[in-house]
């Protein structure tokens, strides 16, 4: 017989969230670094600027992974929240004109 008290609900499973975030962070770091190195090879001649493009790509990858992981840990369902619109404020502006 299985003890049901040890079952963890998926939105509250921190181990799964950490695993997903580490996987996402590592993938985005590697792919963005490769993209930065490819762009550096195509666009720049100096080794310093090529390494700077690799670092820039890695920073973009880490930043996007951090943002995505913060959404996972906050358990928000939407990535971008639209500014709340008040229909009354629009009608009052139209009346003033």
C-alpha cells in the first residue's frame, strides 16, 4: 500500500523547479555563448571584441534563464502583465476634448 501523505503537489515541488531552472540556465548559457562566438567570428577581427561578444551572449542567456526561473518560482501563469485599463478614464478623456 502506498502512503499518500508523501505525494508532493507539482506546483510546490521545489526539487523539480530547481532541476528545471538549472537545466534551462545551462542550456541558455551554452547556446547564447555559441551564438555570441559565431557572431564574433563573423563581425569582429580583434580577439578582445570576439571574447566580448561571447560574454555578451552568455550574459543574455543567464539573464533570460533567471527571468524564466523567477516566473517558475513565483508560480505566475503569465509572463507579461498588461497594464490595467480603466474604461472610465478613456471616456472622461474623450469628453474633455
